[in-house]
C-alpha cells in the first residue's frame, strides 16, 4: 500500500482521516500545517498527499506548489468545501490530481486514492522518449500552434482524474479528443461509453443514463443496466451536454457528487466509478445565464476546458489532415494518390463550415473518382470546394481595431513563447495570465 501524507490544521479531522486510511491498509503520516508537511516530503517516502485547502499560515494551494517543486510526480488531492469549488477548479487546472468536497464519503476517498496509485504505477510506462506530438496521438493531427496547444493539454490532463469539458463547433473532432484522452489515461483498458444527449428523446434519456427496473414504465419488460454502470471503471462521454433537460441535469449532478446512481423505478443505490468528459458546440456559460443549464453542473464539468478551434482558424492542419484521411481510406495500399497544386490551393482556400468532418467527406468524394495511384486534381473535389471564392472582409483592407489588436496580441504572445523556448508555463508567468488563458488565446 502507498504512504499517504494528510495535512489539516484541525486535529479532529487529522485523527479521523488517519483512522480511516489505516483501517483501509494505508501507511499514514500527518502534519498540522504546510511547513511541517514540506519537511516530511523532503525526507522522502511519501507517495500521495491529501491536504485541506483552507489552512493557516500556508494554504493548500501554496502547499501544492511547494510539493511539486520537491516531488513533481506526487499526486496531490485537495479537500475543499462546496463554497470554494471555483478555487478547486483553478487548482485542477494547475495540476492538482483531484478534489473532494467536505464532508466526503469513505468510498469516495478510497476510490480517489486508488486512482492516484494507478497513476503512480503507470508513471514508468509513461516516461518514454517523446515523439513529436502529432505522431503520439493516433488520430489527432496537430501542425497548427492552436492544435499543438490542445495536444499539450491532452498530455497533461489525460493521466489525471479531472473532469474535462470540450468546446467546439460541430465537426471539429470533439469525440476524437475525448477518445484520445481516454486512451492515454489510466482507464484505457476499461470502457469508453458515449451518450449523445441531443439524439435521445427526453423520456428515454434518464433510462439510458441510469438504467431501469422491470415494470418501471410501459415497455420496461426486464431490468436494464444504464450507461453509468456500463462505463464503470472507465470513461463516460456526454456529447452535446447542453441539450440535456434541466430536470435530468439535477439528477446527473447528484450522481457525479455522490458517485452512485439509482435505476429508474429502483430503490437501491449503485456505486459507480467513472471519469466524465463532456462536449458542447454551444457556449455553456451563456446557457447558464439564460437559465437553460445549471451553474453547479457547469462548474462540475468545467474543471478542465479544452477549446477546439474551427478548421478555418487552423489552416496549417488542412493538408496534413487530408493526407491522414487518404492513408486511412486506402489502408494497406502502397500506391497512394498525390494532391495536385490546384487541389491543394482549393482545399486551403475553402472556409470549411462543417470543419474536419466536412474535410473528411471531401477526401472520400475525391477518392471515389480518383483512379488508383493517380493524382487528386481540383475537379475531383466537391463542387462547392472546387468553385469556392473567398469573400473580401468587410471594410476591404481596413481591418477593425478589434481584429488589429487581437493580431498584435497574438504576435506578442508568440514573441514571448519564442523567448521562453516554447515553455508555456514560463510564458504564462511572464504574461501574468494563467495557463488556461494562454492556451485559449493561442487557439483563438
């Protein structure tokens, strides 16, 4: 069993947690404050740290940062009251392994520690010579700075237990990103189960998520396992989460907080252990303001946010994606067609309102009419792509002040990134913004 460091300035909590963890077989060492905790970490032998957020004189976030200087690979779990959940979200973005709200359940704490242990056991396997990012993730093509930034975030968040919210227009590849996170997580050998909240009728969605008991409604002829149970130990992906009805949002929030579900028509609570990834093609913050999405559920999902830019904002990815789709469609063929210069120009000029999905379909269209081993020319592309003529921006050559300032901001960020050798954490520190803000600005 791992050795756990628990840190809390309340003696009663320390004694309670010490007893709890020892009864579950853990070797436990405790500290009443951050300074004592750091001395223990310096001596070595500690595998995982569990610390309260609100302590004096050193709070939990400060302690977390100091621990990472001494033991970068050590998982740190944060204990927090619900009122400080936004602070906890920022902590997760900074690299805290997980956070638990007080009062926590014994099963919840033990489950969290087991996941942290799994991360430690997988550390050796993860410590391999790194290939370029675009090749490390099988189906994620990242040649543009914006997508390389997304891959950087995937690499950091995948091994953790953090909930992830993926934002992006339809067709940008949000499900591909979710699958990549799962495949690079400690849950990779467990199921990844996807549920499209917009595709399932409201009256069936609850049953799909939580399952039902025989006779609970017309047509329920037998007991049925829900997707939470199917995904147990793995990852549950909620696509188009903004489409979920408000009444079900409340039930989902409870399931995430309690880590247990109850089937429709059932009376028994069933414990579940799933990592949740959600995706939305609409702005959930705006939905919260409009009252169509619960703010507390939003904060549960938005622990880590990944913003996937539309294809029109990352033209560097178009041709690499085309070549990837050709290889995928003609898998096993040694005679792959080339792209003519006029076809390349047409593909790069088109604005791709359907994003990556539309590009993939365009490649399939061209391959249908291209003789084996030939050349894909402009006339083999879909007509709307081949005949597309970019419209002039409003105002002609006179860019708006907003777009001018945005361009200058991006140039300055790239200048700082160059000066830090590409180190985004140092760049964010120099720019006096948090890391998530830097990633967002790079993807704009």
